[in-house]
C-alpha cells in the first residue's frame, strides 16, 4: 500500500474520531441529553425540551468549538516552534507570548488594587480579560520581532523568549504580593484555563484570527521542511531565512496570543501533540504534519475536556490539570529516550 493511501486512511479515521468525540463532548454534562436529540438540535430539528436546545446551542456547542480551535491551534504552534528551533521540547509558549498575555491579565486584575481601582470597573466586562491578554501578548510579540531582526542565531531568539517569560513572571509575583486575596484567586482561576466562557461573538472573532493564522501556515511549508536540515541547507534552496523566520514567529504568536487571550494558558498540548503526529504518520513533511497535528490536537482536547467535565456531575476540573496528565508523560518519555535526531 502506498504512503499516500495510508495517509488518506489516517486522515479519514481522524476526521471520523473528531466528529465522534465532538458529539460525545456535547452530550456530557450535569444534564443528560440523548445523542439523538443532540443530532436533531444541531440539524435544526425539534426536541422534546426547549431547555435542552438552550444548553446545547448556548453552552456546550461553543465550548466544544473552542476546544477544537484551541487544541488544533496549540498543536500547530508547537510544531512550528519545534521545527524552527530544532528542539523537540519547544512549545507554543516558548517565545514568552503566553507570559505577556498573563502579564496583561495580571496588570488588569492584580493591578486594580495597586493603581487605585483604575481597572476595577472593567473587570467584569465580557471582553476585558481578552483585551488585556491580547495587549500583553502584542507587546511581547513586538519585542520578539525586533529581537529576531537584530540577531542572526535562531537559538538566541529562544533564549530571549525564555528571558521574557522570566521577566513577566517576576512582575506578576510582585503584583501578587501587593494584591488582595480575592484578586489573587481570580487571577489563579484564569491561569487554570477554561474553554466554556466564550459567547458566539467572541468565538467568531477567535475563529477569524485562527483561520488567518492557519491559512498563513501553508505558505511556509517549504521553509519549514528545509529548516529540518539546518539554516545553511535552507539558504542553499534559496529560502529567505529572516523573512521565513519572521512569518513563522508571527503565525505562532498570533495563534498563541488569541488562544491565551480567550482561553487562558493551556499547557502541554502544544509540546506533546506534534510528536504524536510524527509517530503516527512516520513523516517529517509539514504538508502532512500540519493538518495531522491540528486534527489530533482537536481530538485530544475534546477528550480532555470531556474528562474534565466529570460526566453526569456539576463539577468541572481545571482543563490544565487534565492536559498536564496527558502531556507530562509524553515529555518525560521524550527525555528518557534521549534520541538527539528526533525533531
């Protein structure tokens, strides 16, 4: 059997699994709704209870769509970073974009007690935390792009990103030290990550930015494949290193920034999923790995969210706790293997 037929079969199976876990995710919650009724609601049919339609359309479906966008976006970002830095443990947050978003939210929530309540009247606005996170991630993105144009070595950008992360963490610690317990708790809840707080208007904005970034990734497939063999090899193919690097950084920052802004920092998915895609498809071609990582990431986050809901229970576990239970063993396994050629 040819490789192309094998890949096609894998993509068909993953697509079917995505649809299956989408329906399973929507069916779970404190209120049990039969799958047949869910199908009727999603296809515009009638249902025996109006409350079921409200639950599905206004709560469970937006959360499931958010899980798909977040899971696929983080996985694509992680793949881009692992390829650019040729580091199997690089993830979407390695540039410090997530730390910048966290700093924006920290200034917004924790800073309200320090700066005399300047921000306090806006804390409960629907768009307030997303705007604060977006502003913080944009400022870090600007600094990263400037640094990328000043240095020649790609690893220097990685170190600069890590330093930005350390700097923002220090500032957040200072803000937390001078904040009230209630504000610290609110920031802590945001840092757990959440998929269920978005309205349809917010999902539309999220989806537009996501698809702009996703479309842009297919313009850098050739540079990504060439980077696997080093920058010198990429130059020999006529690749503009600086331009390609800036585009990859911009795409990753855009995806990571919008995901963190709307859902908070969600760990491990971006690191672990690209490796799962590489092992499953046995390919280093990004034409295959990009859609594969997107599908696998979406499926895994749907599964993690289903587990986090504690089916038939009113309690919901932090999504970060579940993704870490999945991602941490994968990262540990990578470290134990110590296979340097694995990218």
